[in-house]
């Protein structure tokens, strides 16, 4: 008696029998030299698939019925999403070149909510690429909103150890132009242009023996990328991760981080939560995760990470959080040469009620002119290059706006400037006139190349 339930072994054996039959009628010269065993064998399946390929190439009539999981399932009335096009794309993806840096068009392939106000997007290249970047770096979206070009940078939340897609996680900000536009308007199958990767805040350029990741809110994204990379590639890395959030429902990547902590013995995960009910909820569901109540202070940090003084600190989060933690560590006599932070400004700085002068009036008043391509415009001595460029509506990418990330790098070809930061610039770049626009003011007429 034949069982009524589905059996994969039976389906596979049946498919192999059909294969043998097809071979005998299509071209006996291509039939395998030895009989096909009734049980499934990957080596036989591969050999059979190769035979199929030869038959398809030589025959213009009947095609052999070779085994495919799609065919086996479909013959049993089971629907499947597998298709020939999918397998072709997968092959192209596997053979794709690395995307190292530059502009690339991405297609959104997945979109989901991490929390009530945080959305994640998974992207793949419209043309298949393998994404090559440093854990902790960011990409910059080149968008057009209401007919105006807009640039905004977001950290890559995924890891280059899983190079076939990028994940970007975005927190919706009340009144935020780009975060709300992306959350509401960017959907699966939509395409977007990005440039990057950029950023010196990463664990390749910053070497460490023992890591201390401190984050709050959406500042968890670079830490998630770094943790995933270390757990995937540097097994045994000593990682202490302390994340601050209002409640359990506000913890971004809660499930994936808990899974990483459970599987990676050298990753110690802790949460600092403001809500006492949230603390108990985390403890009840994740016994291997430490949890403190309130806001992070030095006593809580010492309790959660007793050896914090011997670690290299990576910190990301809202500006008030980072300023408070930095002051806390300085007061605790932490070695600040082992302190690194990442931040992104939410909007360009503007100068209100500023009297605008014509170029001739500006020059007569002792001001200087900035020339970019064929455009000349006056730039006040109290304005940075970035402020002047943005005021003219010229395209420039700016992320941290504090001379840290390096995204606004440009080149002074003639003229003199004064700069407060050369972070991320090499000695050769500085010698060639490269500056960070957010940290540079002109002291003469200047020609600039973006």
C-alpha cells in the first residue's frame, strides 16, 4: 500500500526514473555508463544535470525531463516561487564583481519594521555586485524630493561577511524630510542611487584587542554591522555591547542581537532601559542578556563591563547621549585615545537674518570669492565651504558635518584656506589640496573641485 503523504525520497526516485527513460529515447550515446541507483545522490544529480545541458545543446526537438525540485513539487500540486530566471540571477550574483566604492543603483528586495518607528530595507544591485566595505561605514542616498536633489547618509547595518545584499535601517524622525520619505515611499522593487561606502568609524581602520560598543537608539546600526562581522569572521573576538533604549519595544535588532549573543560566547550583550517593566521583559525572555534600569552611568557600566577601562570604545547615538558618555569616561580617567565616536547631523546649519551682499559689494568689503566650475559666489569669512556650497544648491555629500566621516572631501586647486580637521585624509591628499568642506574656511579667493 502506498502512503498518502508526500515523500521527498519517492519524488526524487521517480524523477530519476523519468530521467533514465528520457535518456533512452533522446540520445543513448549520452546515457551514463552505470545504472542510476534508486536512492538520491548529489553526484548523480549533478551528472544528470550536465547530461541535460548537453542534450539541450544538441537537440531541437524533445527536451529531457531531468529532475528539478520545482518540477517535483509542481507535479504534486505544490506552488513554488523558484524559476529559471531566479537561478540565472543567482548564478550571476555568485560570479559578480566586488563593489568597492562609487555610485551604484540598488533595488529594494525586502522591507520590514524593526520597531514602530524604525524601518529596515534590504538592497541588491540592479546589476549583480558583491558589496565590499568596512563594518561601520555608511552609504549616501542620492534622492530627488519635491523636485530638489537631497543627499542623506545612513550606516550600513549588515556585514560585508554577507556580501550579496545591503541592509540599511532608518529611524523615522518627526518632521524629518528624508527618513519619512524613505519609510513611506520606498518599497520593494523600487530603485535608488547611492554612493559610498565612506567613513573612518569602522573596525578595519581602528584596530582593537577588546571591544566595547556603546549605543543608543538608531546608533546601534554600526555596532550591529561590526558585531556581525566579528562573529562571522573573527571567532573568539572579545566584545562587550551595551545598548541604551527607552523600552523593550524600542530595542532595534533585538532578535538578531539576542541570537548572536547566544551563539557567540565571546559577545556579552547588555541593555540599559528606562522602563522597569521593559527590564523584566528582557530578563524573562533572554536569560543570557544583562539588563540595567535607568540611564547609563559609570557605576552601571562598571557593573555590566568590569574591565571597560582596558577596552577600545566605539560609540554612536544621539548627540546628547554621546556627549554625556564621553564626559562620563573622561571623569573616570578612561584613556581617551581608545575612544571613537560616530555621529550624523540631522540638518544643514543655517545663518539667520544674514545680510546678503552682491559679489562686488562683498569684494569691496574685503570678502573672498569661491569658484566652483563656472560659478563664482561670495563666501563669508565665518562660513565653511560646506555652508557656502549648500547655500548655492550645489551637490555635495555631507554626513557628520563635524570633520569626522570624510564624506564632504573636495579639492582646493588655487587659493588658501584654514581647516580644523583633516580626519580621514591621507598625507598625500592634504598635499594635493584636499580638504573637508565642513571644517574649512577660505582666506583668499579659492577655486574648488567637488
